[in-house]
C-alpha cells in the first residue's frame, strides 16, 4: 500500500483551499450588506428575500446543482449572459464552481452576521446618530465592529462549509483533476476506484480539519458571550 | 418670552394605541423637566425632538435652527442636529474604551474648542481616572457619567436626558444627582430632562412640563406649577412646593441656617451652607400643619403666617390640600376635612402654617 499523497491529491487539496478562500471572501462581501438589510428593513420583500437566502440550507445539493448546471449551460440564462460578456460557459470551470459554492454557502454567512446585527438592537446606531455620525459612518464605525464575532463565525462557517461541500461541486464541476476536482469529490472517486488507502488519507484529513474548525468556533464563542449582556 | 430664542416644539403623532399632541414654547436656558407617568409620551416627545422619531405633523425649532417643519417639508436627520442625547440605560459603545467613546462625537462634530469642551466635561463629571477603562468594567453610575460627558463634549445647543437615573439603584442616583446639579449651574446649554421622580423635579427643574396621556397637563416655571392645586402636577405623598431662597443667617450655636424667601424665612439644619448662597427648599404638603392662631408652645420652630387661597380634595376622601399664600410664595398643606371643619377654615382665612420638615437642595 502507498501511504503518501499523489499529485492529484495535492492538487485537490490546493484547489479546495483556493475555492474555499475565494468563496469566503465573496460571501463576506455579499452577505454583510444583505444581512444588514434583512436586520433593518421593514419592507414587504424582507420575508421572501430571507427565505431565498436560506433556501440553500434546506434544498438537496443535487437540486441546487442541477438548476445551476442548467442555468450556467450554453442555453441557460446565466450561460447566455457569460457568453455575451465573453467569459464563455462557466459549467465545469473553477469560476462556475466558485459561483455554486457562494450560493450554496450563502445561509452560513448571512445567518450569523444577521444575528449579530439583530442582537445589537437599534440603540447603538441611534447613539451614533446623536453623536453626528451619518448612517454610513455609523455602519462602519459601530455596526461592523460590534458584529465582529458574527463576521468571524460567518467566515469560519463559509470556509469550512465550502471545503465540505460535495453534491453541488460534483454536479457543476465534474471532478476534473487539477481543474474542478476538490477533496470531497476526490474521495468519492477513490472509493469508486477501490483506492481505499488514498481515500483514508483524504477522509482522515477532512475529519481532523472539521474537528479543528468546530473546536476553534466554540473557543471563539466563549469570550463573546461574556461581553454581550 | 422671545419665541425666536427658545425651544418651539409642536408635535402631533398618532399610533394605533397612543396619540401625542403637544405644543410647547420653552425657554432657551435652564433645565426643563418633562414629568409624567410611564406611557405619558415623555420619551416619544424627546425622540421627536431628536429626530429619532418622525411625527407626521411637527415643528421643532431650537433657537434659530429649524429641525423640522412639515409645512415646509423640512426634516433634518438626527446626525445633523446640534444636540446631545443621554439615553435611559447605559449606551456606551462596548467596543471602544472610555476615551474613544468620548472622542467619537467630538471627531464628528468638528467644532472649535473641542479640547476645552472635552476637558471641561471630564472635569465636570469627574471621570478623568476612567479614560482607559472598557465600558464593561464600569459601574452603572460611572457609565452614565461617561455617557453624559460624551454628549456634553460635542458642545450641543440642546441637551436631552431621558431618565438618566432610572436604570440606577438609589445609592447610584445619589452619586450622580450632585453632578447633574453642578451641570445645571455651570452650563449655559438648555436641557430637556425626563423623569418620573418628584425628587429629581425638585432638585433640577427650572421649568416644568407635566405630560399626561400624550398631552400637556401643565407647563411653566417649576415653582408655579408645583404650587397649583387644581389638577396638581405631583399628587399623593409627593405633593409639595418648591421654594427658592437665600441663606440669610447662620446660627453656629444651634447648628441652624436661616433661609429667606419671598414671604418669610425658614430655619433649616446647617449643612455647611454659606451666607448668601442660593438654595432650593422642598416642602411637602404632608409636612405642614395648620393653626388658626400663632402657636406658642410647640416644638415646630418654623411658623409662617399666610392666607388660604384654595381648599381642594386630595387623593384620600378624608384629606384635603390647602393652598396657603405667604407673601409672594405659595405653600401646600395636607390636612383632614375634619380639621378644616373644626377650625372653620375657608378661602380667605388667615392661618399659621407649621412647617415640620424641609429638604434643602443646595
């Protein structure tokens, strides 16, 4: 038996980390304003948008992957758009994978940030306004710093959830080594090919990684609870 | 009163279960206390003044600054209003230390003399030793003092205080009240102060607005409003008047000070009052008895001759409130209807008011 990782495995790990890092970054940029809007608005669109943003949490990954595949394909609306913009078709590419990951992990980013904003209440923003801070100023100088624990949780959850995703990645990425083959799909490939040793290494790595993330999360949470009343 | 210099507050706000309908012209100096039971609309009114609520119909003008006028479709957002706001509960930014909390408003108000204003506020509220502490490590009283200093440091044209002591226990209140009295005497900035404590009214109010169910029940000089008997501003056990006087004599032998006010003088325990010092006296109706002739053999040393102006029902059917005019001042006495009948007290009767106890507010 060969206990070392081959090139495909290292490629998969590198690709997984790259995908998770990019997805986390995009998610934080997209989810923060969305979470803020959801926490503040009284619009009639709040409920439908909130439901939409939570949908990836309950939808089977294969359903989401299927729709994304259709949409991103040469005849899908998204595919038409990307082709018109000269980006080509996104399915079975890293960009397509990234888009799928962002949508799939959206609730994991939005929920903690929204909770942080909501638990803050309206008072800090009101106080800021009585101290001459414009709404935008108050958002950056009060709301964001106060929501930092929520932002951190969102980043960790987004990252680890993207690392752990399988169904969507398989559907729209196709497990192409070095291009769209991430760790989770690689493990699946190894098992299919009866390469249990390789599967063990990767699966064990994932297990340790996931445990470490959860441990870090729960250790982060404690000091936060002490600060918030 | 010159209305162009004062505070003009006209607000009409209707909610499903509550209506606020207020039209006020307030002086541009001193402390105006908004007094009323909870649910009377005090906080909502103050939030309208600050622009935190937007009433459908409203006119808010502070001196020359027009903050809201619905007829001209003017609504200045809170952050552009030159005000300071102290909330009921501690509202410091938990992610900033005391120094950065104080600096937050100063940085944004960008006014001349910010350093002096900050130093003055720190000195006035005695928080110099707290600068590098985090809000979470402060006591309730310290937090509220920092909140007040933070609002003051922006050099507001109007300071709004929404029950700044309500969230504190009695000991903490007595820790902060002297600071507030100091502020009232040292600062030129007009203040709107919400409370439902009769004690705070007596200590702080120059001007008094009594709110009930969203409308103004009484409004005027605090001394005048408190002396009214028709729909008294403060009823029940706390009913009483406020007298403003000066220390005229200090008797070292008996440890007493004599306070002279328009209409007489009252002996009070000497608590280090200086001759000529301005003091407020709070005289509760329950601490005054009435005699029809000058009392000779009584331990009560403060006797004031006066004339009965009015006799009205009190909260309990056995009791009445008697309004007595002594010179230019008014006293309220609580006596039983039985005593009124026995002594044959009527409007116009000359009586002696026996003042059993007085609270001196320096």
